[in-house]
C-alpha cells in the first residue's frame, strides 16, 4: 500500500527524501551565492544600481518552497499514519517502565526483563510507567514512545532479521537512567514458540508460591542492587543478611544487624533506615508487593552469601 515493508524502511524513506531535498537546496543556494559574488563583484561593478522587482522570479521562489513543504508534509503524514496503524495480527506485549529497568508481560502471563519476539511477526507494545516519565527507544526499528505514569501509550514494529538489538530509555529519569538498558531478542518462530510455551508465571522450581529469584528480576530489583558485591545505585545484597550495616535513621548514623525484620522493613519503608553512602531514592513496595512476595524476596536475600 505504501511501498514500505516495515517501520524502518518508512522512517528511512522519509529521512532520505528530506535529506535529498536539503542537499539539492544546499548546492543550489551555495552555487547561486558563488555565482553572484563573482558576477557582481565590486571590481566589475564599482557603482551600485537600483534593481526593480521581478514578478516571475518572485512567483518561482514562492511556489517552489511551498510545493516542497507540502511534499515533505505529505510524505511525513503517510509515514505517521503507517506508524500509528497497528496490524490486526500484531502480538501484544505490555511494557512497564520503572526506575531503572523494564518489564515485559506477555498474553500468557509470562514476564521478562528482555523483550523476546518472533521474526516477521508484528508486535504491539502497550507502554506505561510505574513511577516517573521514561521513554522507550529501539533504534534498530526506528521506534520511540514515552512511558507515562497513569497512561498507556503504544507503538508497533515488525522485525525482519533474528538477532539482539538495544532497547533503552531516552528520557532522563534519575541517577540510574544510563543503566536502564535491555535487549530485544528476535527469535525464529520455532524458538520463540518453544520459549513462549515454557514461560509461565510459575516459580522456577515448580512451586506454586512466589519465587524470590523471579521476583527479584521481575520487580526491577536488579537495576539498583547487585548480588555479586559490585556497587550500583543501591547497596549490594550479597552477604547482607545477618551482617552489620551502617544506616542513617532520621539523619543520625547508627549500626544495626540486617535481620529478617530489617529486610522486610527496607522493602515497605525504605526511607526509615537508609544505608550510609547511598541516596534515599528507593520507592516503597507497600501495596506493590504481597506479603507472600515480600517473604519470598527476604528468603532469596538470605541466601545471597
């Protein structure tokens, strides 16, 4: 219909069209400047002359730019309509942005921190944010859309080659903004179907209750806390359980032991005892996590030796 096979070719075609016009105008205007500078140089025309208007020339330089602007608008408008018209057979994936990670939820209930999609399949992303303004960008597919709290935006794309592509946030969203990066894994239809059938909301060990490992990834904990001792925006969780921790409570420094109660309190009221040397930026998980999920996360942290 449009002569485009995907959004990438749509955006590239519009870009090249405008670039071509710009290059032609650049050469034309620069050539005219050089010609007039030589043709009407002072040594050849020492005395200024009064030049009256030229109706034909004035019509030309009015009509041609107008036609060019209308052409650019038309091409851009066609690209915009194509970009906002989601194919009916598009696969839906819900995207939740949060400081500072992404969560992708599929129609079968599976979740992932990496966007997995099948090749040659239109994909619709329904995008929202759980905290502040973010912006999802996949440069390889020429798509970008804001993630706004309390609002659902959308975009779609259709990958044509298998591989791994960058996905990141392009809206400054706080200290961990630069780390808000993940991947789009474009898989063969067979590989994706195998993953999709096996990706469910069950615990990794087959239990029906919450899985601490999965929760740690799904809730974005890994964006701020490492489990290998390396520093991030927040303190590492390696070996934290049962050890002494220096915290700031009401602005006063004190040492406490990281008991189960402390770990639970750090999830529901993270501003109460802030680990020294780290900013008090963790949002409360009260009302976000269920009691069973908090217990599962605490058990997971206790095992990070």
